[in-house]
């Protein structure tokens, strides 16, 4: 699941407004889609996920939060993305090893001035996206975020680090 602090930072950087159409690639448990759907109360959230276990958790979270503006596509990205039309914002949380094809498809369905964001834990995938953004003249920002949480150990508090995440946010020109 996308860490809360990283998710919030990314969604704020994407400048979401209530009427937008949002796409979550690699929807996983639905943490990004749920948060986006709450912001986009007059818009639509599409998510794509291929892992059956994740799909079940995703559906439970949509039901739990009573979201009516979320539609889940059970498929491996980018298959099926051409059916949803143009979108305002795209979040890539997982690529299943198919980042190049996903980026090409996303570029085709992202509206002019639209924004795309991604989280990567590997430098290689981050570099694929960085190369793509440069080749396609996107304006972009890259951050590496690390989150550490306090844990009580023997009467003292020790900070326990999560894995760092590359956060990329880009706007189509």
C-alpha cells in the first residue's frame, strides 16, 4: 500500500479538482483511488489492477468508503486503457514490468496540460520514466521521499524507516 505521507504529497502535487477524470494504474489495495475519489466528488476515478487478491481488497475498500465514482478494470496495464477516453490525471503506482508501454499509452490518453505522477522503488523504472518525460517535453519534478515512524522499544522511541520512494510528477505540454 502506498504510504499515507507519500500518497498525500503526490495528490497535492497533482492539483486535483472535483470534476476531473483520474486514472490509477496498478490500483493495488485502492489507497490512491480512494483518496482521489474523495477529492473528485464530481469527477470519475478509473483504476486498473490485474492481481486477483489486490482486486478483492480494492473492491472492499471502495465499498467500505461508499464510493460511487470509482470504476475498476481487472486487467494488466495498458490493456483496456484505450476504452476510458481522455483523462486529466494519471497515477502510476505499479507497472508489472511494462513501464514503457504504459507510458506510451498514458501519453496518448492524457489531456493537454494534464498531469501524470508515479511512484517507483527502483531506480531503473524511475529512469525509464525520466527518459520518457524528457523525450516528450513534459515539465517534471522528481523527489525521493523517505518516511520513518516511531516505534516503542524498551521504554524509548526508535525511528523505523520505510523504503524510500521516487516520486515523479509531470505536466504534459
